[in-house]
C-alpha cells in the first residue's frame, strides 16, 4: 500500500484501529467504501466521513488501496493502516476469505507431538485477534480444536467477537470443548451431509455440506456460511483445513507469519499435492511486515 499525504491531526494507534474497524463494519454490512473517501476520528474514537479537504485520513479504494496523510505517522500507525486497510476497502471486501498460518523457518506449525503454543511471538497473536475482529466468521478445523481448545474471541483487542465455525466432518469432537460451552460468541459446526442426525453440542447449530472422502467441499462450506450472512471469513487453522482452502482456490489473501526458529520434523503449515513444473506453482502478490521478531508475508491471490 502506497503512503501518500493527508490533511489534519495525527492519528494515534487506537484511533487508527477504530477507523479500520468502521471500514470493516461497512464491508460486513455489504456497503464497503468503494471510492475515494475522507474520514476524521475524534478524541472519543467516533468516526465520521467528511469531504476529503477536511479529512484526517483519505482512503483510495482502488485495485491497490492506499491512504493519504499530510503529517508524519508513527511507524506503528502506518503499519496498522498498511496491513489492514486492504482487507476493508473496495467492493470485493464484502466477500473476503483470508487464511493465516504461523510457522517456523522450516515450515512447521507444531512439533510431531502437536505442541504449538506458541510457535510465533505475541505480536502475531495480537494480529490474529485483530483479524478475527474484522470478519463475520473465524473458521478452524476439528484438529485445531482438539489440540488447542481455543476460544477464538477478540479478547486482546477492541472489537466484536466473530461467529466461530468448526469444521468437523464426522462430529468427532467432544461436546465439552470450551467454545461449545462458554457462550462467548455464536458458534456453528459444519459437518458432512448425513451426520446432522447425530447429536451435536447443545445450542450449537449444525450445517451439512457435501463431502468427498470425509473432506468437506470448500465452495459448499462458504456458500452455507454466506447463506447465514457470514461472507467475510477468516480461516485460522489448522494446516490441513487451510490447505484445503488453498487447494480449492478460495482464498483471497493468505497471511504467513514466520518465526525465526527451526523445529525439525513436525506438522507442516501448508501441505498441497505435488506439481511437475514450477510453472504450476502458485505465485501470489506479496508484501512483508515485521511483527516483533517474526516476519509476516501478506499474499494476495486473484480468485
């Protein structure tokens, strides 16, 4: 994202995050900012759209979203805007599917025994909570729930909790899992067609979709979520589930956070079928950001 120039007072990190959340809210409501627009954020955090000549920040919602600022922004504010504004601007923002993986230098997300807390540093954990707050739904596979028993909330950052979606084709998970019992956010389970007649966790709706050899159809999963108004989806893990979305060519963006550690034989972050020629390799457009000691690659796919 190119940094240009804008008129008005300096935005601090909290106010900039409030603006990003407002732009995400508009995208979630089906009315994303799709052109040039100006905004001010007052000291109470209220966001108002104003003529560009009066704006603190002017955003450009083109093929390469950018923002304008006439005063120097603090580095952390600049990175915040550069990293998250592309997820919130433009017509395509209302149907965003973004994945994330945090892995070692040798591509592992966990040890062979499944230990994964935490491969990446605290800055990346905050990043995941921010992504959750910008979407309608956060989706994980049954293996992630089984190993980590996650809450999948936005408790580390200001923002609403997304709907939590668990991909569990055969309904193998215990009903005692934390996210099935805590009532912190709406929760859904997506299972293979024919399994909904089984008893799921109390008060957790089951969505049935087509499956092939116990692998759910990714297009059908997204269609089932969209039918419930969940169009902005964050695929948080694990590696198997994320790989299915990549293979199905249904990710708009993929965030790969790499920690400077070597694990050795473990559980790979991404595992896809082999190719014969490098001409067949996926080559997304990428940007890089530092998250503490980690490096985040923001990969954009044309889907």
